[in-house]
């Protein structure tokens, strides 16, 4: 039987008796009914796991004693950053949960020419906090070792400027003539991949041409027109299959 699993910030793990406080402590005591002497698993969000024992427990504070440290091996062999054109309503909330489960390393929301929501700084800060919380909960559920980074929303040009650090850059566009395919002679395995998917209205052709001048490959997702959120999940799954840890070589 798997141990109950909880997030512990890296700086807290270094203390003699790391602790969890607030609502999470209340959940441990009142809902899960764990108490002193129970064994649990902790993770620090940067790739390390810890077997620990509860030393003391109250609804306000739960203290632990770490007994064993071990690496978490559930991360992909390739770092995938997903740059997502801002979508309407709560679609982004659902996406960050699913993308975390698929193993992306970073999420980079951006405003494209056809993005419907209008940028509002205050509102975006609130959404960013919500996405970080959703992502952390998804990490707990899928037993990942790392929490994806979530960058503040920016515009298309800023996303292109940030692409210089990547080994492979792919923009998925419904106007591309060819569907995604594994090359017969695959290139050297990239370590950092940037996957770009547009908003509900797709990309403006000018944006696609500009991306090409920045070294992006332009790829399609088959003959059917996919919803934006479906296209995002399909694109990340295909990239993980071809270059990451979801393919036949893993």
C-alpha cells in the first residue's frame, strides 16, 4: 500500500523536524486521521522524496522526522515547455492539471493576436496563483517529483524571444501541410523542447511566419480541426512519445 504523500518545501526539509501547518495540517489530522508514529512520504518539488514518520500531530501543525532520502524517478528525460495561447474561461485551469500529469517542465501562457481574453494584470496574478496551486495538487496525485514552473503571461513576441534557449522548437498550426511524424533518421535527442499551441481562433499566419524566422518547425495535427485544448494535449503527448518517456524506448 502506498504511503500518504505530502509536499514539503526544500528549505523546510533541511530542518531537524520539518513541519506542515495550516489547512494541510488540518487535513492530515481531521480528514486522513494520521497521528504520531504513522509513516508518510514527503516530496520537495525539485526531484527528491523522503520517507518520514510523524513525530507530533495537531490540526495546526504536524511535525516529521525524516528517515530516508531518495530520488524520484518519474520525471521525463526531456524538458518540455508548453507555450499556450491564452484560452477563455476556466479552460486553462483544466489544462495545467492535465499538462502536469503529462510531465511538462514549464508552462508559458501568452497572448496571441487571436486570443479573446484581454490582458488585465491584476486578474492574471490571481490566475497565476490558482494555476500554481492546481499544478501542485496534480503533482501529488500523479506522483511526480518536480512541480512545473509557471511563467507569468506575456505576449507573442516575448515568447519568441524566450525561445532562444531551446534545442527544438515546434509550433503546431492547423494550416501546416504535414501531420506530426517521427523522422526516419531522428535528430540527436534534444534536451529542451518548446511546444507552442495557439488560442481558440488559432494563429494569425503572420505569427507563424515570424516563428519560422526564429527557427520553429511548423507541424500539423492531422486532417481534423481540433479544439484548442485538445490540440494542446495531443501535441504534448506526441512530443513525449517521440522524445520523452512515453514512447516504445522507455
